[in-house]
C-alpha cells in the first residue's frame, strides 16, 4: 500500500473528509487530494502532522519497518510491557498466548 492509499484508509477509518483533514493539518483540501492520488509526496513535516492526526507512527503511515502495522495504542502497550519485571512479563505473555490461541481456535471452528 502506498502513502496515498494509507492516507485514504486512515481518513476513512477516522470518518473525516479531506476538508476536515486539511483543517486539522493546516493544509488545503487540494494538497490532501494530491497526496491521496500520489501526485505529490508529503514532506517529513507533513507526514508527522498526518501521523499525529491519525494517532499512528510514521512507520505505520509510510508502511515501512518492523512495526509498520502497529498503531500508537499497540506501541504504547508494548513499551509498557518492556518496563515490567520478568515474572510479570511471563504471566502477561501466558495470558496473551491463551487469548490468541482461543481466538484462533474459535475462528477455525466457525469456518
């Protein structure tokens, strides 16, 4: 997915128009449209504004890096987990693994 497609996807997920996004980022609706059509490439400053409005990381917005698929809420939780002691992390990982296993079993059963 290119940057333009990602901007469209995020804008629709946030249920905001091009005009609303333009206001939130202090840009014109025409510029937003150009970014979405990949007619122009946003600068790093513009990407930072867009990431802030959409509450995602720059990696997520441009679709690069290991954590490109994580939104900021997921990243905040991961950072919090990093600060836990080993026993608490192991307990949390057990819970997460159990929930994931349950979800996958349920998903497989419903097919």
